[in-house]
C-alpha cells in the first residue's frame, strides 16, 4: 500500500490545514508514493517503537518528531538519532497533532473517558455543564484516569461548568469561561493568576489526557488491507 492512500484518508477525517500555525503536522519523513507494509500508531516516536518496528513501515503519531528546523540529523541526541534510524529502516512518519485534537481527541476524551456530555465547543476548548463539588470532581478525574495523585488549584468549592482541553492548555486560561479548567502542564504563575481570578484548575497531565490517540485512530483504519499496530508510549515522567 502506498502512503498517499493513507494520507488522503487521514486528511479527510482530520484535515491537516486545520492545525495551529505553530504546529508541524503532516508527512514529516517519507514520500507519498512510498510503499509500506505495516502501520504503527503511537503518541510519540520513541526508541522502543523504533527498535521493534519492521522496515518499510509507516508511523502515525500524535506529537510531531520535528517541530523546529534542523541543521543536521547526525549525532546521538533527540530527535536526530531517531530520524537517522527511521531513514535507515525506510520508515515514514505522519503526525496528527492539533488537527486531531480539534477533530477527535478532545471530544473522545470528554465523552468516552470522563463520561461528560459536551455542551459547546470553542476551538480547542470543550465546555460541559456539571453539578459537582470540587472534591467530587477531582475524585472523578482521578478514578477515570487511574491517578493516585493529581495537581489542582481550588478556587471554587461548587463546580457548575467545566472547560476541557487535552494536552497543554495553560495559555488558554485567560479565555476560559467556566468554574474549572481541566488540562495539563499548568505553570506556577498560571495557577496563581487562576486562583486569584476564581478559576479552579485540575492538571490531568499531558500524557494522561492524550494517550488515547492510537486507540481512536485504529477504529478508522481497521478496514484498510494492512496490519495496524498500536504502540503504547512511555510517559517520560515518573512519580515517587
């Protein structure tokens, strides 16, 4: 199967043109006319995925391996080391990042994982009406994500509305119109500002809120005449 058959299908369900201006989704390594034998779905490209992948394959990942311009692909540092190995094994790479957040990931996470009904969508932010105490909401999130610990900012005890953005949504805080914002990678000064402005925060974790990428996309690829393998990326953070 040629990459262009997969690429055009992916573009039809999650248009690459909808990605953010700073993003780098699309075909990053390889050629549209390249023949592939297997597809691997993963949150990230990592050494475990690369070492176990067959030659002449296609990686479809959520996070682009290449964000900024590279002056070389030599050496043993990330991401050059991985790119070199991919070229050696004739492995192509497609990233579906912010375009997939918009089309699938945010809604799937809200409805299928957290079990909330979507009220409205505003670009990368989903709004839901709920009627929970802050403590009950925190317990619900921890239970659904199987988290032992979670970082929060409690600015309101009663939560009637929530905003949700998978991944890293801290820069959206000034625009949130809800009692509580659920996202990941919140910074200290964002937390301080939110607390004094009456906006509660629940930091679900970047990895924890996006690790469903492969599962979602595999549903759309099951009718293609090619083997599709979901690879589970390892969270680079550990908790002690």
